[in-house]
DNA sequence: AGTGAGCGT
C-alpha cells in the first residue's frame, strides 16, 4: 500500500501513530524487526545539515530559512527546485551553525505544518565531496 | 502537469 510506504519513509516521529506498540498488537505473530532492519536508511549521522521533506510546492528558500531560523542559526538553506522548470521538488536542505541547533531544529520543525503541508526534518546524508578531477575533460584538439 | 516519496543547481 502506498500508506505503508509513507510510514516506512516517515522519518521518525510518525511511526508511532501507525505502530504504537508491538506488545499491544492484536496479532501474536509479530515479526521481530530487530534482526538487521532496525534503522539504517532513515537514520543518518547527526550533522549540521538537515534534510527537509514534505514541503509544499509553494514553499520557497527564504520561507524555509525563516522558519528554521527560529530554532538556531541557519547558515544555509535551500529548497531544491528543478533546474529547467524552476519549480520546487517539495524538499530542501537547511544547514545550522552547530549540531545542537540542528537537533533543536529537527525537534522543532519535524512533523510541523508549513504552508499547509506536514514537513519532515531529519539529518541529511553525507554528500560525495567534490575533489575528483573532471570526469568529462573537454577534448583538447589543436585545431577547430 | 504543479504529480507527494525522497537526499541537492
């Protein structure tokens, strides 16, 4: 179901609304998830970068910044938009000055409303740092 | 198109 996919993708906080307690499950056949599928994808290492999803299409970068700035010093904020169309993709990134501010930003904005949509704030995944030489070097021919 | 899960121009 699409709903379970949303639950699985729910970055911590909304899972309790669907799976409150396994001990009070009406079915005694509760598969133990503590075999290796504990938490790997939706949990990231705490850093100053925050991944904010569930944004409205109308939510802009400055709106995202001023909303997350209430919980800490926002160093960088960006709503990911399509390069060609320029429209928002519905998610963005917010970078705080410190990790503790990022934690307060998550606890303060995760599951909250923004422009009519419930947004999800969590730690962003580490991005492949640039430094690799140009993988597509322009062929340098002597003539034209 | 203004899609609805996700990880960046």
